C-alpha cells in the first residue's frame, strides 16, 4: 500500500513538474511576443543629439499626415511618406531642443490659438480636433508636439534675428512703386513648399523629395498638409500660402512659373540657388480690384452637416454618402434647419463652425461659400475623412476703405522683414543640423 501511494505521488509530482514547465514555457512565449512587439514599436528610427525618434513616433506622425491630407491609409502611402516624415520629426526635435536651451516655451494661450488655426486650416470645425484624432486613432500629443515646435521656433527666430533685420526706406519705396505699376495687371494667389539645400548633392536629393511630394499631391494629398509638414519656409504654418502677388513680386524663379500655371495646377520641382520649390497657383485676379478685396474681407458665419467616412472607404461608398448628404439637406431653409438635420443624421462635427473672414478660409471651404447665398445649402463635398455640406448663416460685406500710403508702406516693410527672417531661419536650421549629432537608422 505504501509502495502504491509513493508511486502515485511520484506520478503526480512528474505531472506537476510537466504542468509547471508547460505553463512557464507558455508565459515565456507570450512575454517574448509582447517584447518583440514592444521592441518593434520602440525601435529607434533616428537619434538627435541625446534624444531618440522612435518607430512609434514615426508611425503616429505618418498617420496624422495621411488623415489630414486625404491619402489612402495603405502600406504604399506610408512607404512613400516615411523618409519625408522622419526629416520633419528630426527638425522638430532640433527646434524643441534649441528652445529648451534658450528657456523658450509655448504658453497655453499660444497653444490654444495654434489649435484653433489648425482646426480652421483643415476644416475640422471649432473644437473638432479631438474627435478627428479619435476617429483616426492618433494621440493628441502628436499634434501638440508639432504645434509647440512651430511656436517656439518662431519665437527663437524672432528673438535671435529680428534686432539685426533692417529694411531701408528706399527698399520700401521701390516696392510701393512696383505695386503702382502693377495696378490693373494679373496677381496670383500662390502656395509653396520649399526644401532647402546648400550643395549640388543636396539639391539633387531635394529634387527627388519634391518629386515624391508632387506624386502624393497628384494622388489626392492636401497641398496645405504637405506644406505644413515638409516645407522649410516661414509660410509652412499657413499651409504654404504666399498670398496675392504679381509675377515680379514672386521673383525671377517662381514668377515665370506662376504666370504659366493655370489656377489649381501644381508645378514640377523648381530648382533655385538655395533649394527646391513646389508651387501651386490657387487663384488669379486683377491687381487693385476693389471687388476682390471686398470678397477677401467678407465676414461669414457658417454651419455644417458632417457625415463621417470610415478608413479605407471605397469610391462607391463615397458617392453614396454624397447622395445621402444631398438628400438630408434638401429640405433645409436656414441654419436652424441645418443644425437640426446635423443632430439627427450627421456626425458630432456637425453644427456651427463659427465666424470667419473669407480670406482666412481654406481653399476648399472658400470655394464652397464664396458665392453661396445666405441660408442655401452648398453642394456636398468630400473633406478629409468625411462629407460636408456648408451653409452661410450670416454674411457681412465690408465697405472697402482704401489704404493710406503709410499703411501700404507699413505692410510692405513687414513683408520684407518676414522674408528676411524666413531666410535667417533656414540658415539657422542648416547650421543646427551641421552642429548636431543626427543618426538615422532606417
């Protein structure tokens, strides 16, 4: 009996050891799997001085750009964007590091204004950023870090270079005289992407990058999103907008190209001494037209119905959603009706957008409302990850006051200062890169 009992215990002991070994092996396999995933996510994409840019950072910023630009969220889109996004992340690291050294920070009020500008630029609606990020699986910190880098960099550049930037009265008068000569001639509303380069090899690489960005734009990417994330000009924060200019004001490199392009067209890569440009002509007008100035400064209060589109949506589904939007708003007689429709059948982004000057609106929103009568729904349009219908609730057309000569001169002077600060900022970033330890590991 004792022998049998001992045998049973020995058998049980063996089974227990086998069970323990099996459980332990399973735990190790699961732990290894988690570790492998974590290692892949946290794998270093680049080292910038004593800080790293992780694969996770790279994937997160790429997801944001894809969502903002309207590109399909595919492996091919991500592959094409990887190099450009990594360069952008490295630049932001350098900006934030330099700001830390100079004890320069972005205040809450500055960040709030940055968020409001961001929402307006990308047609997200007032307070719509949080919902947009949630729908696209992007953390808020991804946007906050980008906005913070933009804000502190502008403050650094202004503090460092503004005291040494001087514009003479003779320079101002020469441009004022040119403006007078251009009265009655065509002006172009132009946006740019600028990729700096100082050497022949750098120019060749910038041209290749410009070619890839143009491919993305021609595939449907939002030009403003590309400019904001990849351009090294001071216009990047405004989606690359240079405003209204004559060909002469655009310079000998961009001016002739702008003359040849039709509104809506994007140039091939344009090589200059200090880098490569991509240019888009958004609109054209005759200089000095008071009607055009009145449109720019018209104040509109807007309401929208927004229907969300899921990631990877097919073109057939987009068309069905456009038809659905047409049907939903067909009975709307005013903004009260439209708001009720948005609450019943739209996404949380539906509702009042706020009050804006038409010149502040993105090209897409402007094209929808510029000639739209009050209380009439616009045609449905795809915008980012949804379909929108806009309605003008109120419209206030200003009485255009002719600017005094002194106001014109002040405007010219500020523009020249901005151009010189932009040039100084590009040189500053170039010098920072040369002085920094940057190790790209992709």
